[in-house]
């Protein structure tokens, strides 16, 4: 459990107020005096109980919170609860890119230094989620960008359709990746000459399991 700075301040304030109440109760020397002090302090006690119950709920439900814009910092990483994908994702993003100079037809694309993704790819260092795809070509084309991983070269994790356009993007992608997966980009088209100068990228967020 990682308390936020605000929650830590609330806990310290609670501890101070509880100590104050304890000191006041210790002043009672008879049962009658104790009942009188308790009656005077009851509103504060009720308020404290409510505050403590609230913090206890936060603690119990920490991993299941689904309120938009909830934040937490764990292992020096800022995590944001994604209400659309129902999971904790990092605020930072990784953007693997690929492309090809010239024409490509039903083939894997290349990473920036010219390595073919049929032989290699981007190795994912921690659990992650693909959250968006984007693709662009030199001119209007009809084709499909396909995301694959590892040696599953016939299984499409996600696709992006481009129809008689220079490009397209989709920011609703929700595909989980596991630590150690190798991601590859594939361009598929029925065009006779293929597509010209494709450039693509994926947006990937780290996922807290």
C-alpha cells in the first residue's frame, strides 16, 4: 500500500487528535467525570471514527479503485487508473516505430536501423498494454497494419485498417503484453504494387499487475 502525500497528512492529523482525546480522558478521576468528558468529546470522537473508517476503506480497496484520475506512485513510477481499460497504467509511454523506404506488400516492416521485423522486434521489459496505433503512407493506400508478437506470426494481437487514405490511427486499442514478449509490425495489402513508404508506431503503457 502506498499512501499519497495528502493521505499521510490526514493520518498524522488523526494521530495528533487521538492523542489529545486520550490526554483529556486521562484527566477523569471518577466515572461521572469520565462520562461528562465523553459527552463533551463525542462529536470529535464521531468525526474521528468516520475519518478512520474512510482511510481503512481506502486501504482495503486500494488495488480495486476505479475512479477516473486516481493516482499512485510505486517503484518511482506514476500510475494512473484507466477507467476505459480497467487497469493501472503508467503515465509514461513507450512508442516503438517501424516502416519501410519504398514499397511494402504483405511483409514485416523494418525498425529504424533497417532490421527486418520478420527476424527481430521490440522486446517488452515489463508487463504492458498497447493503447494506440498510428500509420501513415506517402499517398492514399488501402491496407492493414497488424501487430504480432513472439513467433506467433499468424496471430494478430491488434489491427488498424487504412482505406484509400494516407493514414489512420486508433486510440482505443486495449491489448495486454507480458514481460519478455517481442512485438512486430506487419503490413498487409491486396494492392498490386504494395504500399509506399509506410511509417507506423504503437503507444504502449506499462501495466501494474
